[in-house]
C-alpha cells in the first residue's frame, strides 16, 4: 500500500521529512490544537511502518487506528496480537499527559478472587482482566494483570495494573502514564461512600493498592497514596472533602514506610488529629488477623 498517497488524500497538509511524513491538522480537534501535526513513519526504521504520533497531545498508535479515524485504507494483518501490542506499546511510550483507557481488545471481564481479596469487592472497584502484551524480540508476550480504574470524584484519572501471579521478571505494578498518582488516592470514591454510610470519622493511609484492599475487605476505610514519592501536601484538601476528624498513617514496616509516616504527619497535623498504629507484620497487606481485628476495633471506637 502507498502510505504517502493515503495520507495526502486524507490530510490537508502533508510533507515528507526523512523517514516520516508530517501531516495535519491533528484530527482530535476537541482535545488537540487544530494547527498541530502528526508524524507518521512510512519506512519502519525503528518502529513499525505506519506508526504515528502527535507531538502536541501525545496521541499515538499503529496505522490502523489512524486509518479508522481518517477513513483511509487499513492494513490487513493475520496477527491481531501484533497490532494490539503495537497499540499498547505506543500508548505506554507516549509522553503526553492526557489519560486514555486501555484498548478494549486487551481488557476482559474479571472473575474470581485475587490474593484472598473476594471477587465481589474487586468488581465493586471496577476490576478487569488486562492482557498486558509486549514485543520480546520478534515474538509477543502476554502477561495477565488485574486492572483497576482510579476515579477521583467523577473523573477517571488513570489505572492500576497489578500482576496476578508473582513473576520476578515482571514489574509488580504497571500503571497508566502521567502524574496522576501524585494527585490521587485509590479507591477514593468507594471509601468516601463507606465513610458516609457508616458515619466513620477516621481514614487510614497506606502505601500500596493491595494494602488498601486487604483492609477494605475487613471493613476498614483505607486509601492508597502510591508510596512516598507520590505523597505531597496537595493531597490534603482531597482528604478534607471526606468530612473526617482523624487520619491514621500506616506505612510499611521499613525505612521508606517510616519516612512516609513522618512526611504525612507533618502535612496533615494542621488539619486533622494524626494517629499511629504499631504492628509487627511487614506491611498492612500482610497483617495477621489479630492485628487487623485490633485495628478495626480502634477505627470504630472513634
């Protein structure tokens, strides 16, 4: 197929630049500046032929995505996995900040428990099965992850991709691109409703998503702050909107957890009464039943 001819027919601006063709304007006029252009690779020197990217809004992907948008001819492929792999890789490699959900082709319904967290709770939090596909040499590899949408108030700002089975060669969490982790909690809306329904006056802040899930399955209101690197004082107003009086900081039992507790206490002490809870397990996600029972009793005493 003559990619350049297709682009000239679809776009009002088309200019050859080395291995690429610069075309425009970007078709996503509702999001992107209408005067900005896209770069489309037509030789496949480092990326597959037809791979495109808008350097203004970060929209990128394989040829067929652009072809569908601009009514150009699609490339026939006998390997759908390859196409979706390129699509997901292009998304994760973008530097743009606009959030996009994963392509529906790699997201499936979730069924069953996960690390003792019941299916019922997982589904309430919008959990789905993510087939995380990537290119390894000339082949494609799929890793199953549990995907949670992260919603703040009414806006979906990102997603968490937790590996389902432990694998030393795979990262534990692979989240959507962007700086949303420094501005968000998980799962904020669910916990907000729990606090309101049960008239709770205290919130628990933990490091990771599983820590929060383990406490939530026991009726304890817990929010994940995404670790010490993603905590900042800008998150305090979001906690104020929960109409609570107390915050219990519950970092992991290591140096990073201690540092996080100290930083959060300093930022929170002018707005809330900040509490601590000593425990002996490695982290909140691995607390013993006895430790959780004592914590729950403490929470509901306020």
